[in-house]
C-alpha cells in the first residue's frame, strides 16, 4: 500500500462523430462496453466506463458525436446528450481524429469557451496520419485557439500513448473516494448492452447501406436456468429499409442474429436464444415523441 492520495473523477469523452471516442473507452478499460463501427454517430447514448486502479477511479463518459445542426428529433437528441456531458465532470477529453481544423471543430470550441473545466485535446488515429510532419504545425495552431491542459497524440486502436494519456488524466483528477465497486466497469444494464450489440452487428454488416434511422427495442429479456431468451425489434422507417435489413431470403438478418448471439453469449455467460423482427415506424427519427418511445431518454 503506497501513501499516494486516492483520486476519483468523471471524464467526458467528446468530439465529432467517428473520432474514435468509443474505441478509446474500450481500450482504456480493456473490455468492450461501447459499440463501434465505421459509420458516424454509432454511439447514441451516454455510456459510463469505470476504471479502478490502486490509487484512482476514473469514470469515463462516452457520448454521441457532436455534429452541426439537423432538424431531425434524433439528431437534436444526440447533440443535447453530448452537450449535457460538458457539465458535472472533472475533465473533458476532446478526441479529434485528423490534423485539420473544420467547421464542427469551431462549433465544439465555442461550447468549451466558458466551461471552466480542464480540457485535454487527444489527437487520435496518429497511426493513420500520412504526413507526420503536419502534426507539429497543427498542434501549434490549435494551441493558440484554446488554453488546453495538454495536447497529446494517441492511437486508441493501436494503443499508442495511452499510458501517457492516463497519466495526464490521473494528474488532473481531484482527490476523492471511489463511488463504484472495484470490479464494476459500467452502469449499463444487460438489456441495454444486448440492444446495443444487435445494433452494432447490423451497422457493421450493412455499413453504408444501413439507414441511419434504425433503432432496436427489446420486447422480452427472459433469464432461465440454462438459457436467456431475447426478443428484439429492429425499427426502420420505410419498406425499402426493411428489405435491406432482412436481405434476400433473410440472409442478412440471419447473419446478424448469429453474430449478435455469439457476443451475447460471451456477455451473459450462458446460451442465448435470439429472435429478431424488423418493423416499420414511419419517420420516427423526426418525431420527438417517437424518439423518446424508442428509449432515447438519457436527458
């Protein structure tokens, strides 16, 4: 037992869609709790990832990507959820995935102006940066835009500089006692994670074909002695989208179900029976009421 003070705090992971926030969270925890894909706006909810070590407990808050305005109710919800994460946290980590300054970055910066919370700028995906020489001038440029606590290049996927990143985070954390048990890594329920796993498999399988306005709801989650039975509905907005999700002779839905069931059995440590339906709820992503009905109620 050392004599270092125990530190505890909340750390918000923010940034534009597809910047790598969820990948970073999963690698920091050494376990997957936030779904990932190449499709922007995969993360739709506020997800907590808890990492407890000998002298610290860090509660990372994964958030939807901050994006420029949209009139759809779903997009408004995503932006509100991301904005809400800026308050009530001890550190903000802005995950940015390229060495270019864009309109969405100016929008994020404006939200940070009067926040008063230490902000770490994590320049992600440096392993994919073709012109490494452009990184230093970019760091110098963004340093003039905001008084960051630090700017650190990382690769969440490759694990590059993540030890250095965590040292910076721990250095900024306030002293405090742990709020969660040592072995707890998230506050998400098994039902929530099951729905997210199904959505991830659909997103990865269909990629650009998949409509953004697709959602999952669990109708039943029945735990029996040797098996868990899960009945889920995949909601889309149009007949054409339904056909895409089902696929010719049901091949897409069957493949997604198989992949999801495999992950669910690992998550739940039991056999899983998974039944998927595809249903249409026209223009649900444009209706605030329907967005809430489909479970988007973090706020």
